[in-house]
C-alpha cells in the first residue's frame, strides 16, 4: 500500500515546512527494513556536497535542494543516480546526524512535521532509498521510513544491515527466513559485541513480519 500512497503524498510532505504536519491514512504500515530494501528502485550511497537551506517561509521546491556526490549503488544503476534531490540542507539545530546504533526508527526529523526526513547536513554521507517517479527521484518507503540515514563509515551498522538484507533478497523466497534465522543465531553468539546484538535485533524484527498499522482502520459508514 505504501508504494501507492507515497508517490501521491510525497511531494506535499516534502515541500511542507517543519510546522506543517502530515497524517498517514488509517491502516498505514511503516515498511520494515526488508520491505524498504526490497521495494526501493535505487539504494544509493552518496555524500552531500552542497545545497540550499530550507526556509520555512517558502514552501516551494526552490527552498529544498541538496547536491550529492554518488559513491555506490547498493541496488539499481549508479549511472542513473541523481546528483541532486529536493531535500533541504540542514543547518543549526536541524543538522542532526542519525544515531548510528538506531536500526528501527527513522531519523528524528521524520517525526517533527513532514513524516519523512526532509533535511540533511552538509558533508554527511547517507544511504538514500529512492523511487523513480515522473518528477524524478523521490524518497522510497513512505511516511516514517528509514529512507535517508547517515552512514559515516563503511562498518556503520545500518550499512551492514542493508547489505545483508540485499543478500537475503537475492535468495529464493523459500530460503529467506532460514537465512535470516541462521544469521541472527550467529550474531546472538557474539554476546560481548553490542553491535552484533543490535544487528540480531534488526533480524528479529524482519522475521516478525510486517509492522502493525499506525492507526486503526476507519469504522464502516453507517447503513442507511
């Protein structure tokens, strides 16, 4: 459902200043990390090299543009990767990097108005999950997805997790659950490695299946 919802609602959320809240439709489910990885058309590792700071007084696209230097495509064609995105350049208190040890929730800016992270810091290296749309590349996953998280090092837990998710998705569907379980069990044995435990927790969440809806479905209309 989120792939149908987001292309229509994304641009409105993207151009909304922080004070404007979005409201996902009842029953909307935030994609799991495996779902996000599977559904994105392009998973791009890139550095933010420039851009225009977001101005809350101007909600138009001109106030939201970053320049990026593509480094690698974990999924999709690097040659087709964008060199800019309609996202604001974060400044001041909004120039907040992702918590490198958070693998479940999206960046904090996703929860302060726009439903997605709409600002990123200059110079940061991020893993972008993108979908091809008529207007170009847009964030994948829908509201509250981990579509843009900072991964400053090659051993960043989020980068490690996504690479493994891609390995699993390359397997026949009938073998994926067993592969996730086996990897989870190996990580659990590394009891003195807290990052291994975080990665195991992430795999447990993928094995649990789809996330619960954010809101209950609307009640049926009363009969005449």
